[in-house]
């Protein structure tokens, strides 16, 4: 038996499952799916088709496949959504005359289409659901069995219409009692948008994991383009190198090129707004669609702030989980791995809670969903870890604290103002409780610094989820390329809950644009630091040598600063996440940027507390 690419089918061992449980769904700085995830998915698929050699699966997965095949049939339809476009799909139909609900799962953004998430489909089928998963139009390796026809429109109106056609197919195939949608990443946005736009109002519940609420502000906010995330996604569709353009429809490719070039950004924002569930909150509310959200504190694709803002506008039955980590990391183990490989059961909660939501609203199970708080928030990095032994790093022994709220706005119960000062003896500024005016500090903006949001998109935050947050050396921050302010050691620490706000005055000595990136760090007594939150701001139409008062809001956080630790604010002018990739030999453009604190507009950090 071989894979879709012709390679021999790999056997799944306990080590394969342990790799997923220890290292997650993502692999590598350039973004790919963990080979162990693909090995499990391919072996499960072969077992369902009856082509897997003996010994391909461990006993627990063999039992799952046998249970599903005993109670359901599996087919691989190609769903015609237009005369020219068919969507690759997998269907699992329960062998019963009793009406059962169907869970429809649009695949996330990846070159393998619906294939990597086989564990999720079988888990739902084992709970008694019909399942219909599909690859959204345009995705997949050319000629591959999991590839859909058409061109990528990035969750646009064609994808909404496709979703309704998939519901039509589900009704013909299953005659379901109810229709639910579950999506991870790209599939989560499509799920919300289909539910809001289906003309027959057939969606009874939505689970949107690692989701977005506003695509426009996910891509472009505070005047700053999220360049590296978009670049990574363009290269993760299944296109051959150099042929990325061929995967997108012409209008979408033009928008993406304008985004990368920083041109016609008003049109980019309009395009993103059309693809934002936030734009259709009224429709979702009118339809009273129970909606389950999840997001992560250090999300690199769809920042938590925009997702929370959309969620807060929903008046439907709803639930929001906020997790440590980055995009897809919390859900990855439960939707692609299996309990036998999981040393820590907390890794499975993100998916078990998602399934419980569907059980309540589609199967009518009582459970405890009706008593859930509206918001559950995991507090960074309050888990207990121990050394992992071989392979290094730490592993979690006790899960992080989770707090409950009826609204995220309740998390912030107070604020504390810290005023920025000029330099002290070591060249850094202080954060104090008294205003400090008439000082200025300059730095060279434009080059990379050691103070950055993350090393790798999704990979750095995935390590956080597994108990290994990135450690920074605060003393090693490049003081000529950034500015630092910090408190004294804080007795009793601080419970940071919500979104910090920063106010300061800036000017440049040449040019008319400045990018400022603000970071909050937790600095331990030994000088090591962990990032709490960050956010960039790009200011335009500046006059060289002229001050501009600016203020912006950082991404929200739930973080406990320990007793005796210091809070540090860092401002620089460059983070690789928001900057174009330099060609070999190319040097970054630098400019002297000055931060000041005039009387009456004293620079200040407003810290949310809970």
C-alpha cells in the first residue's frame, strides 16, 4: 500500500502518536504539517478503505476504525457545486434508520485538503454523527485525491455558496436531523460565513476553532500589514513553487499582491471586511445560531483581539475558549492524534469541549454545556512542568489555570497607569506611578532586534502550548535599536487581564512614516524574560522633525506577573512578522526615531488588572 504520492504507507506506532502529543500539528519555521499527523491520517484512511497492511495501526486506532465501520459506511464523493467545480470530500454515514445529525467540516488552509484531520472525523462518527468533510475550492496538490477544483477566493461569496451546496448534498445523502459545522482555522471562518448566509437557514450550531472574527484587521491593523503570515499562507496551498498565482482567482490574487506591495489598502480592507463574520453578526444573532469560538493569546494569524471583539457582539448561545499558544496548537492533538499517545489529558480538552458543544445542540445531550460560563480564559503560563528528559524541553504535569467570565469585559476590574520616564543610570527608562515630562529618547528604527513577538509563526506558540514558552535575555536587547522602560521589582506581582494601552509622542528625522512595535515582558530576577503581549503601529503623513502624539491598544492577555518580577515595556521599529523579507545582501532601511513625553501629554502605559 502506498500514499497518494506513491511513497510506502508508514505504520503508526506509539512513538508516532507520542510525537503528535509532544510536538503538535505544525512542524518547521517554513510551516508544514507534522509528518506524524500525516502518517496517522493516511493509515486511518487506508484502514477505512480496507487497504492497510496488518500492523499499520496500533490496537486503539484499530478499534476505532472497526467501531466506525461496524456502525457506518464510508464513501468519497466529489460534490458538484457548479457545472465545472467539484469538491473532494469524505462522507461517513451512520447505518441507522433513526435520524441523526450531520457535522460538516470544511478543511483548514493546507495543501492536503481534508485528509490530515481523519481522527476528528472518526471521533465524531464514533459519537453517532454523520460526517461530511470537504476541501474548499482551489486547495490541494495538483492532481491529488484530496484536491478540489476551482480557485481560492479566501472565504468569499463563492465559498459561502459552496457550503450551502455541501448542505444540499448532506441532506440528500443522510437526511439528517440537524446540520452543524465544525471548522479549524480557514474552515472555521467558512463555517461561520455559511451559517450566516445559507438561504434556507439550515445550520443549527457552529464550532469555530482558532478562528477569526474580522479578516481585515487580522491582515491589516493600526496601519500595519501582517506581511509574513500572508506570505506563508500563499505558499501553503498545494501549488508548486513558482506557481502560487495559479491557485487563486484573479481578483483575489490582485488583492494579495496589492497587500504585499502596500497599495490600494482601502480595497484590501473592503475585501477583508466582506470575509469577516463580524460583518454578519446581525444575521447570526437573528438566526440564533449557537456558536463556539476558540483563539490563542499569541495567535500569529488571527489575533485574539479581533476574535474577542466579534464574539462579544454575539447575542446567541455562545462560548469562547482562550488558550495559551498559537494558531491550531490547542486543537491539534485532539483532532489529529489520539489519547494513547497523550501524556497529559489537558491537551485533549480543546476538542472534547468542542465535541460537547455539538452534542448539546445537535444530539440534545444534557451534559453540563448549559452551565458553562460564556468565557473560559487560560492564564499564561500557570501550568506546572517538569524536564522532558531525552529530547530536552519541559512537559506539562498540571494544566494552567482557567478563569470563567460571563463576558471577556469582566476580566478587567481595574487599571493601573505607569508613566514612562527618561533614562536612568543604566540607560533604560523607568515605569513609575508619577508623570514624567519634557524628556526624549532616540533609537535607530528599521533593523531586527532580539525583542520580537516570536521566532516562528505558529511554531513558537505551539511550544508554549506544550509547556515551553520562549525565554528572552532582557539584558541582551539591542539598546541602540530599541527603548526599554521597566518597573522596580513588584511586590505581590500583577494579575494582567485585558488589553494594555500605550500613549507617547514620536517623531522621525527623515521620511514621513514610522512603525513602532510595543512589547510587554515579564522579567524575572535572573534577567530572563517572557513575552506577555505586543502590537505594532504604523504612523503616516509625518513631517520630519515634528512631534506626533500617538496611542494604541496592545493585544489582550491573561497573565500573572509573579511576586518580585519586573514589568518591562519595549518599543522598537521593526518586527519580522510585519516586514517584507529582505533579499540576500539587502540591508534594512533605518531611520532615527525619537520618543518623547511633553507636558500635558506625558507618555504612559495603562495596564489592565483583574
